C-alpha cells in the first residue's frame, strides 16, 4: 500500500506540460477544481475527463502510475458511492429495510465517483510534472502581494516544498522499519483493530525519531549554507510566460468555460 502513494513525487520530462510555467499550472489547477464542482451532467464530466486524460497523454506520464496513485483512496471512493447510492431520494428501484436504491441515487453515485477520481488525478498531475523548487517559486510569486501585510510567504512556500519533498523519503523509511520489525517477528496483519493499532507503535516511534532527526539535519545544513529566508535571495532561473503558456492557458480556459456552460444546462 505504501508503494502506491505517489503524492509529492516528480517525474522529470520535457513535455509541454512539464515546460508550462508553474504559476500558470497552479492557477489552472484551482480553476479545474472550481470547474469540477460546477459540472452537473455526463457531457460536462466527459469533457473534463477528456481534458485531464489529454494532459496525461501529453505529459508522457505512465497511466499505470496514475492508477497506482488512486489505490490508497479506493475505500473512500467506494464508501462515498455507497452512501450516495442508498441514501439519495428519488424514484425507488430496489429496497430492503433501510436500504433503498433510486434512479437519482445511481446517477449521483456515478457522478460523485467521477468527481473524486478526476479531482485526485488532476491535482496529482501538478506534482508529477512540476519539481518542488519550481512549485515553491511559483507559489511564492503568486502569493507575493501578501508580503505587503507582512505574511511570511517565502517561509510558507518553503515549508510546503519541504513537506512534499519528504513524503517519498518518509514512505521509504516506513517500508524499511516495517521490514526490520517483521524480521524480528512482528505481526501487523492478525488480530482485531485494537491489536493492529498497538502493533503499529513499534513503527511510529522510530519513524517519528527518524523524521525529527532528518528535520534537525536539514536545519543545520540550511544554517551552514547561510540560509536566511528570502532576504537578498535571488533565483538562477527567472520565470517568464511564453507562447506555450499562452496556448496552454487559452485552451484550458476554453475547456473550463465549456464545462461550466454545459453544467449550467444540466448536461
């Protein structure tokens, strides 16, 4: 299960999606999320799904990696679908006790599953195609107007970047600890929920110790390199919007506008 967590991973590439300005990608992801919640019918969802799958195709990211990233949320998706399926009012098609399946429930369940899956896939493409450094710089530049009210924009962006960067590292560390505990005879699969929760203690304790040690080492390394926030800080690569960004933004906005119009029409 831990190997299926792909949040925060970056897959290098030279596609149009990779070369798009990170500021534009952040804005487009926000617009995509808003558009996703405004879609209301199968046609609008199909158009948005076509857009997201086109982005995956253009980026060169392997579809199996995208599917692999969905495995940790299968339970949430199934649970949400069942709730909408049995507890949405409408014309009853089947009933047993307090469980009732309606035509509206089937429709809502399908659309809700599509919404969750598209939301996860669409937002994951941001980290798949954007390096942590670019993501940090893009977020910092987008939030730079907030510096006027003395908000620590650079520090917030840096913390987010470090958090994303260390997700794969902590997952790898967790796998090593689990393997070491199993070699010592630890059992994490048998017993009830309480017993399984207690069995996780030998994993969590060394994991927290390792995380704090890595944080301390990172802080010392940053201090040794005279890191002082964004005071006098410069960037090796300056961000500039080009033709690729203009084309990407225009196509994306047109798709989002079409999805919103179709959603208003109930399609």
